[in-house]
C-alpha cells in the first residue's frame, strides 16, 4: 500500500475548501486546509505537504506573495504549488508560474479531472514559461510586491499612530482617575483611623472594631493601588521626582523585611538576610528604594509555596555590571542586590514581559487578588514600577530563572543594580 499523500489547500472561500477536500479525500489524499496565506505558510512549514493547492485572489497576503514565500523556505523549494483561481485574463497563468507556482487550474473546478491533475503534479509535472516571458512578468511581480509592501507599511504607520494616541489617552485617564480617587480615599482613611482611636470609641463593641479594622485595611490597600497607578504614569512620563539623600541599604532592607514578617511567619516562609552592613552607602531616594525592594520581596512571597525560603543578599560590583543592561549605565561602581526565592520559577520567554505594565503570567480568568497569598494576583504593576524606580536612579533590574515548574519549584533570582555615586552638588 502506497503512503497517503498530503495536500495543503489554501483558500479563503469555505465552500471551495469543503468541495475540494471532499473530492480529494475520496481519492485517499490527506487534506489540510488553510483560510489565508499567513496560516498557509505556517502550515506548509510545519507539515511539509506533498502538494499545495492555492487560490490566487486571497485578501491580505495574496497567492502570488504566498507562493514566493513558500518556495524560499527550507524543504519546500521542490514542493509543487498549483494555482487555483477564477482569473481568466490574459497573463494570469504566466503571473502565477513566475511567482513560484508549478501549475495553473481555473475555476470552476473540474470535479472529474481534478484528482488526475493532482496526481500528475505529484508525479513530477511542472508547467513553465519561456525566459523572455518570465523576465517580463518577474519585473511586474516585483513591482506588485513593492506596491503591496508600501501599502502595508502605510497602513501599519497609521495603525501605530492610532495606538500611540490611544496609549497616551489611557495613561492620561489612569493619571486623572488616580488623582481623583486619592482625595476621597484619603478622607475615608482618615475617618476610619479616627474611629479606631480608643479615645474616640473607648467602649465600642468588638464586632464594630473588627468591621472598622476591615474598612481601614481595605482603604489602605485601595490607597496603595491608586499610588501605584500614579507611580507608573509618572515613570512613563519621565516626571517622577526623587528626593536624594544618604541611604544605608541594610536599614531599608530591614524595613522591607519588617513589612512582610507577619505574612512570612503565617505562611511558614523563611526570610534570610545576609550581612549588608559592610556595603557602601548610596545617594538615593530612600522611600523609592524601599518601594522597589518591597515590590520584589512581595513578588517572591506570592510565588513561593508555604514552607519555602527567600534570601536577600548584596555585594559591590564594578563596570562589568553594565553588560546585563540594555540601557546606558554610567557609574563605575554599583551595589548589586539579589532577591532569591524557592518559588515556582519563570519561563524564559516571560523574563522580559514580566516587567511590562499590567502583564500577568497567570491566566486572568483565574485571577485572585492578594498581596501575599501563594499565587495571588495583582494589577501587574509591581515589577514594572520596580524597574522604573531602578532606572530612575540610573540602575537596572533583571531576573534569572530556568523555567516555570510548580512541582519542582526551581526558584527565581531578581537582581538590582544601583549606582554608587558621589553626593549631589549643592
């Protein structure tokens, strides 16, 4: 028994796809269908068919360009491509053969003759045009490709400008919304704190106190979210203000660890801080550095299973540190901080994306809001803000992780570079 031959049919009309596939399957061909040229190219690359049938007049990438691309791909140069088209104008056959097709069949398809025609092309039949005709139509084909490319570049340019405008409008909306929300949140937060003051309600029922504490906690979290929205818009706009002063990194790290100590204890997470007191001081914005490290430690806590460990370490490095950053780092000496965890890890394809705003590795359908619960979700701003704050200080953040594996937990290591610079001139 001969091996079943594989036919790829690229056609945008579903009725034609259905008809041709039924005809060829009746003759024991394996038929793969593609509805456009882009999909057809990908399928041809993956499946390596024995023959390709292709409509010429497809929207988007037409049959001429599709045939040219397929013929240039490894392993497909000798695959026969047969044009199937309703065009019956003079020169249509020559254009198809010049573009890379090996045969030309006109529509409507001759149902009785098609199987035999397919068999002939699979056995080696190839239609040709003479050299003079080919040169003439090759020039025309090249001009058509250039015109099509120009049209697509123009369309992409317009679409890109529209996306830029939409992105600017979105950023403005986030900034305005955050400013507008912060005022009422501050008022509610203030009144909640007053009500929790024992001098205001000295004999309040415990249930009332519990409810007030819940309100205060929710308002605090909402305030943090609004502040994150403001931070990300300022980072993107380049308007983030830093209050530069002497900073001892060990003191900042101690503050960050204190923030998460209760949550770490509750989840049986070990937080190890290697000695940092010998590290040189920085001229930086202490509050911004604390937020950056807090976001990184909080991220480590979220993606480390209960019973795991998070380690913070640091060392001084020289100009060789610049090699890890695509930005133009200027300093000669850097402080390199590392936050390592025993968590689920990050796929290498996601290493760059996790620092994009609003990016979430997990499926958003299973989003679960939490700052410190295992695999808890968030707004997808923490790592983006952390990198923005590092860059604002003339530094950089990157991640190292082998893979994402919730079973074996290979862990991740986030590295922070902060320049060691002289005091600012006054």
